[in-house]
């Protein structure tokens, strides 16, 4: 069995400016996040619109790179989109022209390593 890092999610002094222009103005979407989540721990982040909840999720899942600081998930630095993560959206994001099952299968159709074998294994 592989050892699991003590802190499954580990943010150290994480800042994010969404682009160079905002960075030049010292305008950060999130500032100096320090947060650790242990394996199996359940956390909720609550705050007003625009406080950085979605930005935090984008950083954790590797959809955005931190401008400063370090982010580790399961002991590995996050440098790109994480395959082990999933996100449930606040608003419905189903494709109305697909069946329920085809909506559920959509990620497997798009994301490697599943997409390569999707057609042959679909049944
Ligand atoms: N793509 C973007 N470009 C520039 N600023 C952004 C972008 N997305 C979010 N922001 C800004 O980052 C801050 C945090 O936003 P966000 O993480 O979406 O907040 P929440 O999810 O808590 O409502 C806000 O000031 C928002 O305007
Ligand atoms: Mg949000």
C-alpha cells in the first residue's frame, strides 16, 4: 500500500493574481492561503460571492497555477489538472441533447486515459 501524505491537501502561502495586469496592480483574487486537509476530512468553505471559493477549487484541482506559494495534493506538487478530482456545479451543467447515461459518461469520453478506449469499452 502506498503511504498517504499526512496532509492530503496542503496550501502554503498561496496567492493568485488572475493575469499579469492584475498582478502588476497587486490585485490578488486570493491572498496568503494556508490550509491543510487530512485524508478523509470533510471541509466546507463558506463566504460571500467573490471571496475566492471557486478560485480555491481551481487552485486545488490544478486548473489554475498559484502566482506565489505552494500547493500539494497527496504529497505531490500540483502542476496541472488533477485526474483524481471531480467537481459538482452549483447550476445544472448537463447537455440536454444527451441521455442521462450519456451525460454521466461524458468525462470518460473526453479525459485520458479513458478516451482512448472509450468506443471499444462503452458497452
Ligand atoms: N477569470 C477571472 N479573471 C479575473 N478575476 C477573476 C476571474 N475569476 C474570478 N475572478 C475574481 O477573483 C475573485 C474571487 O472570485 P471567485 O473565486 O469566483 O469567488 P467565489 O467563488 O467565492 O464567488 C473575485 O474578485 C473575482 O472577481
Ligand atoms: Mg464561485
